[in-house]
C-alpha cells in the first residue's frame, strides 16, 4: 500500500504481492496515510509533534462559512493519480495558481503516479496533468493542466497574519468523492510545528517543519486543499491528519503547510529552478522495490544499503541483473545506506542519465554495472 509522503525505496514502497483493489490516499504525510475511502484498507503513520510557542488568540471578523467556500471553491481541483505499479489510485485536492492551469498540491498525492488527471471545480472539465516538478522534503508538487485556459484561480496569502485561536476552514476532495469541495471547520491550535512521519514497516521517516496545527478534522482526499482564514485568505495547504483521529480516538488534529512556505517553492518549481530539494521534470526510474537493509533481508552480510525485495521486468535493474535479496550500496559514487537514501540519490538523476550501480548478493559477492535510467512514476 502506498503510504503518502513516505514511500519505501526510490520507486515505490513495497512489492505488490497480488493485484489489489483500487485504493485512495488519505492525508498521508504525517500520520495517516493511505486509503480509507470506500471500504478499503487503511495504513497509519506515526507522528511526533513538538508544540511551538502559542500566541494569544485574537478575535477577527469572520465571513459566513458558505460565503468563504463559495469564494474559494471555483479555484480548486480534484486530483486523481493512477499509481500503475501499485495498482492503486490516489485522490487529493489542488489549488489553481494561474488561469492557464498551473496547480499546486501535495507531493504525496502524486507520488508514484504513472498518470494524473484533474477535474476543475470551476468549469467542471477534466484535464490531463503533467508533473512540472516537486519538493519531496516539503511535500509540494506543481502540476500543469493540458490545454487549460481561463481557469478561476486562488492566491496563496503568504503575508497574512496567522494567530492561535483563529477560526479556519478547510476545503477539499474529502474521501475522493469529487464535486463541490467538502468543508471542515476548526481553529488554529499551534504554529511552527515540526511533524515526523514514520512508516514502521519500512523503518523510514521524514519531517516537515513550520506547520500550522489546527483542530480541523481533515479526511483522506483533503491533502493539497486550502486552509482558509475568516477573511477568506488562503493561509495554508492541508497536508496531514492525526492518526489518533483517523482511527477514531483523540481530538482531531490537522496540519497545513503555511502559504508563506508553499508559495516560493511553487514559484521555484514553475520557473524550472532545480536545487538539492527541488526536482524538475520526469523522475528517473531504476525498477526496484527496496527496504532499508536489516529486517526484510536476513542473512545478508552487507552492513548497510537498500535491500532489494522485488524487481520489475524490463527495467534498468532487471537488465543489470539484480535479484531479490541483493543489497544496493552505491549509485554513481554516492553511498546508499537505506531505502530513503536510495530514493534521494535517484532523485538527482533524470531519465536517460547513466550511472554506475554497485550492489552485493546474499553471499557478499560484489557486482557493478552501468545503468541508463528509465522514465518512472512521479514524485
């Protein structure tokens, strides 16, 4: 099952043992992730949040919820990503930034996507979407809709003052239902929150920082949707929900990336400014399903690396001769110490790039091959 922001390995999380029913992503990033729509299995990520200093609540004039929703709704889209290698579907929300169809969403919504379609709430049309680029560490991706024009847009209010105690509402494609965005309300409960997301089965984790914490009961599919202030300003992009809430216990906790963080990253991606954090264009593809070496590959003498648990036929990994049980230790001179580091190394490449691949088999025999990366799923 695809676990949102945290995936196991560079290409996808774990080897699909058998064909699966379509699955819909949750809010995946911090705590919950995975699929909870339409009676499908759910997967939970564990989070650890450190509460930042709370500012005093300040009352602000608030517009009716229906008025706020009507203002923002036309500039939103429902995002559907087909995760071909996982035999799953990811549903999320996007915010339209330009009339020509530039859209910002969470990276975990489109991570692993082999194709993406978007239905615009404003004109009710469905568009094919290309992934312009993404920042995995910030959980932000930018899409470009094909042949779009005259779309309604939403501005990210990067300079807006945000205070603890302020009422907010979240709009999104809750449960992947599509149509008029669902509305959920709450208050801001903390600012500047760091949140660690952990996939226990893979033994990997990532951290987002500076998040807005709210009491909004976010649902699967709300990822990438706007967090709106009482004055109608989009002050953040919803990205995660509490695991306790998702499994039915504890108070609701939603987390949003502040607009001030999201806007400049989206601008850098749109401008094609690649960096150590920002990947532009198509994703390189090796064709392995991996885990951090240790638990799933017993008996292997390697002391670190990414343990191979599956190979996709016809891919660079298959042509190089890798098999299940091998451990990848470096690519292009960059050490690979875990599934996460393999993903990070591969993200520095693009389809068509070549690199030397080093690995060891279960007997400790070392191998080297030159590979040419293929084009792979997004994110």
